[in-house]
C-alpha cells in the first residue's frame, strides 16, 4: 500500500476507486457516507468515525455543488483540505468555487476543455444576467432591493418564443441603431468620443452628447436667462447690414429653442422689424 492509499484509508476508512487520475466518483461518497450508521442502527461511533463520515459527506457535497463537473467526479486534492475538519471554517470556499467556475469558463470560451463544470447555479445566474432574453419572466416584479439570485427563487413563467417577424424587427432595429452610432461618431471630436465610448446604444450616446452640451437643469435655466437678456437688448449697429443683423438674431433664437424656450416666429419678426432696426430703415 503506497502513502496516498494509506492516507485515504486513514481519512475515509477505505480507499475509493479512481474514476480517472486524480478524481473520484461522487456517487461512491453518496453510497458510503450519505447516511451515518448510528442514525439507523444502535451502534456507537468513535470520534474518528464521525470525522471520517464528515469528510466523506463533505466530499459528496463538493462533487454535487461548488466543484461539480459533467463527469460526476470530485478532485482528490480536496481531501487534503479535510484532514482536520475543524479547520474548514477558516477556508474561503466561495473564492475556491469562483476560481473553479472561472477556470471552466475560460476553458470553454477557448474550446480547450473537454469537460464543463463549476457551480451550476452560478452558471445559470451568469447566463440570465448577460443574456436576459433567456431568463424566465417573473409573475410579479420583485422589489429592487431583492438580490439577483433570490429573484429567480420566486414564481416565474417561461418566456414566450419570439416569432419570425419579431426576430426580423429586432435585427433591423439593431442594424439601424448601429448606423446611427456610426453617424454620431463621425460628427464628434475626440473629447466627445471619449465621453461616449461606454455607450451601448445610440440613445445612450445621444443622451451623453445632449447632457454634455446642454448641462444640467440649473445650467440650462442660467443659460436661458442670459440668452433672453441678449435677445431683449439686441439692436442693430450703425455699420451692420440687415442680413448680418438678421443672422445674429436667428442665432440667439435658435440657441434659445435648443434649450427648450418656446418662441414664436411672429415674435422674432417683430423684434427684427419693429423694435431693433436702425431708424434709417
């Protein structure tokens, strides 16, 4: 008996058969350790027996939850973390589960892994978070404070399948959105492009551009007050032509309209023709 087999016998009472190098079948732990003999028989278990059953049952849980894979196996290396069962409280099992999940995700994304594994619940939540159209529809919308994982525990219905017309309309909508994004990016400078680099849709990009040029509500009100004052005191200079004065007036009016000011064309013409023209005209 080699040292590895002797260690397995010492920790588990017997050596489990290998499914492949470095891995056991979790079903073996289920058969051997899911139910303690003392619960079904009038026998007394020693402290060493209790620890062995604790190790075996934890290996079964590892193989069916956070370290699960499609081969239904559990890695042998986890047994070394259970030598002293009192130390398991100090281990970062959540971090180990995430590292295992990310490892399988990395292998799957590069096509280099033959097995898919990791905590299946985390896989499911990841798919629903990044592909919300695949997530089931909640019967009642949960409050925003409810954690994302807890929302899926509530009653939900299957999302209806999209028709061919709906898929075509969605595809056309995305294509138009990309065209608008392209046109927006063609007409902005480098600083504005940096502000819009994180925008996912044309609506978001336009909103960022509008806010950057218009400012917040308080800034808008101040800007409107300035433009109104300029419009009221606007007069034609002696050395200014009618066309120049007309263009100057329309520039101020257009700026006021962009900030939401409702000004009629008749009011503009009265300002130009009756109140602001040089007396010689």
